[in-house]
C-alpha cells in the first residue's frame, strides 16, 4: 500500500462495474434499439427547431444523424458463439 494513496488519511474506495450478463447478440439488439430511439428523438428535435436555427451547425448535425440509414444494421443477425450465446 503506497503512502501517497493514503497521504490525506482517507482510504481510496474503488467500485467495480457490475458484469454485463447479456449475450453479444442481445447487446447488439439493445444497442440498435437505442440507436433507433435516439434517431427518432433527434428527428423530433429537428422538426421542432425554430426557423431561425434552420441553417445552423446544430441543424446540420441533426440532419446528418437523421439521414443515417440504420436499416442495414437492423437486417444484420450477429453470429452466435459456440453455444454460449
């Protein structure tokens, strides 16, 4: 134990992130669902922008996100791994 870590007399507390127990295919589907949901939220944001922001950098960024074609990702079926997934 280093003295530098406890120089102020207070022990350092480290937390471990809980293990993600989802399979890779499930994580893929969850990530894709999140992307589609976010894209819909960005589309709503873009649709409700005031006219004064229609030509702004923010509107351009929103359009870029909304123009992404996620259907190619939706059609992918990730590989299953040796009976573990």
